[in-house]
């Protein structure tokens, strides 16, 4: 069957972003275009396929049953296209061996799984020896040669670290709140507006230290009501109105486990993005197998905008 002549790759990318983020506005931020561009492209796509792909709701969009099925096919097709584009850079199915990788909580849970699945398809004979570690342990393992590389939140690394780090993705930090929270009514939200409200602080992956850096830079402090090391607990607390938080788009999901809506809004003050990246020894030339994995990650992530990974 021939593809419709008015179907574009851009429409498909906009659709996938909207389906995964639950809001046209967030999809527009991820792809660095205006919301009207996303809205128009998805309307055109719905006209091409002949059915509604989203249910429009007051605070976002939810894929219809047809939209869910279409998303599964389109996301797989986009991944396959990315793999096809990257194929000339790597060594193919003949490569075999082991890559020793340390990965931190956020990277392991929200950044790496889809990339690992794609790598395994392309390199079935390469084994990834993956270890869940915190950032200091990753740096120690890389420095002492126990790991070929690490994957962690590199924006938490010390500027004078003796290790080389390479940013793979930057993720905007936004305010999360219940959909009926009073802050949602503000046209512009600043840290000073957020400060009086109960705040939920994520402690995993040095979350408290990284949060306090930008709060202190603004001369403010959050009104911490809860601390938690689990994202699902945090989502539930936010969705039920127990507090707000500021976290990166990589870990944002529009619904809690109970199905309650979580709104996200940009903060007008300077809140630095979260950076995820590779950590290696500065002086080392990686062996062939770790080098192939490193180049795969660099190429796969370079095709994505500096916001969040799919």
C-alpha cells in the first residue's frame, strides 16, 4: 500500500510526542515549535487516517483506542528508521563481547530501557553488564577501571572531575501540580510564587542537592512538606494535592498510578536543565565493543531535541 502523499515524518513525530506527554503544549516544547504547529499537524494526521487519535480534555489529551494502536506502530517505525540511519556507523551483527556499564536510578528507569532494546536488536552478540549504582560509585568504578563507562546525571558532577563526561540529553525542569492547584491559574509562575506552597522533594539521584542549588541562587527556599525517594509516591502526592514539585521532563508522566491528572508548567525563573550523559576516563581509547555502544548512544540521542527522550 502506497503512503498518502500528504503524510510527513514531522506529523508522526508530533503525534508520538503528544501521545507520550499528554499535552500539545508539552509536545511543542519538546520539539521546539509552537503549539499551533503541533495542533495543525495532528489535525492533518487525523484527517489522513480517517479517525480521531486523541480525546481532547480540559487539561490535555488522551489517545483514543485507535490512537493507542497507531502510537505503537508509529513509535516502532520511528525507532526502526533511526536504527537504519545509524547502521553505517557501527560494526553490525558480527561484533561480540561485553560492555560494563554503571547507571544511576533515573537513567536506568527512564532513559536507558528503550535504547538498550534497540542496541540489542542491532548487536545480538554484545552483552551489556549493567549495574545500578549512584553517581559517586559510577565515577569510582570508571576511574578504577571496573566499568567501561557510566551513565548518570552529569549535571551533578563536580566541575573539576578528572573524568570525561559527554552530555547525551538535556531535560527541562518544570513545575508539577494537581490540575486544580491555585498556581495553575497564574499566567506566569516564578519560584517566589511556588515558595509558600507545600513542596515535595525527590531525594533520589541527588535530587535534594540539585534542587537546592537553583532555589538558593534565587535567594529562596521551598516549603518542604514531604521528602521521598520514589517517583511514583511523589506523583501520587502531587496528583492528590499534597504539594508541588519541580522535576525534569524525562520523568514526567501526565497521570499518577491512580489515574489522577498532573499538570506541568514552565517556571519563569532560571531553572537549569537536567543533563544526562556518558562518563569515561579522559586518557582512554575505548575497546571496540564499548566504543560501539558509546557511538550508538551518541548517535541515537543526537537525533532528539535537547528536551527529553522518547
